[in-house]
């Protein structure tokens, strides 16, 4: 009997926690793909309103893909096996804080890229830049590739392994955060910092020299960057994509 009461109590507390997470400090529900008054004062802006892809484009066509990416139920989804290609934000940013929720399916691979130059060499370098890795570390083979786990979830892809990763797992929502302030950069997942580095430092130079980008001239040197969401052919969902410029 005591075990049953204890189990019920845990379930009630868990349900309360979920409800609390969906409310602001005044107890009001916070809708997905929206900006609260407090966030607006802090300078946050939406990059996805849950209804359209107006803030995004394929770097080659300059428009939102007609296929490959779909918007349903307030979610931005990659359709598996299609050829929508990567999408990039229409606006560019220099110093910023980016936050978004992502949900990957079992075995999926995707990423969030920054420090990219979509105009360089006639667009040939549009997908080359620093990447916040989105990966199912349990099932995707890339988790065992690279060096010391530098291709796992929330890592700086192929350069710096993520530490202290709190992954909610496939088919569950995770929150990514990327902070760029000058040459200092951080990766976060679910409130936990996983990567921190400084462009131009000796540590940075060494990481680049030992990566697949060691022959890419000017890798990571971009100042004003678009934000890129990667189409790797797997189903991944995004929501609550928002950004704040750091003055």
C-alpha cells in the first residue's frame, strides 16, 4: 500500500513539474513559437512563427524549399528521403544568443551551423562552418567516428567533443542554445553547457588543424553569419526558434 501511495505521489509531482515548465512566473501558459513580454524587452525575436518559413530560404534558390521541409502543427520538419537541402536564415547576425527546441527520430543526423558565408565562391561554401551537432548517439554510426566523440550530440562537429550532455533521447524534445560573443562561443543543451571555445586561440587552431576542415581557408572566420538548419536526409523537428542579438 505504501509503495502504491508513493508511486502515485511521484506521478502527481511529475505532472505538476511538466505543467510548471509550460507556464511563466505568473502562472500563465506560454505558447510555442511566441515571444513573451519579458523576452521582447530582452531583445528576443522569432525565427519561426509556427506557420510559415518566411524567415528561411535555401541558399541556392533564395526561397523556402517547395519540398523537403514541411510546416505542420507548429513544427518545422525535415521530410526523410527528400531533397529540400539545408535552409538558412534570411538575416545575418554577429553577436547573438540562439535558442531552439529540436526532436530527432531514432538514428537521425542533423545540425545547426553558424560562421557560414553563403555568398563565398559563388555559394560553394554555403554549408561549411561551425556546427552544433544533432545526432542520435545511440544509433547513428557517426557517434563513433571523429576523435574523442567530437561528432556526438551538442559537440562542435569534428572539432571539440561535448561534455556533460543531458540528452532527453530520440522522439523527445531537447533545447539547444548557442552563444556567440565576439570570438567566444558556447554550446548548451537542456540548460547544461557542453562546449566552450575561443576562435583564434591556440586551442582553436589546433582543433581546426586536426579536423576535416584543416584545408578550408578561413574556416570559422566569418563575422556576420546566417543560421543554418541541416537537411541530412533524416526526420528532425524544430520549434521555438528564437534569437537575441548581443550588443
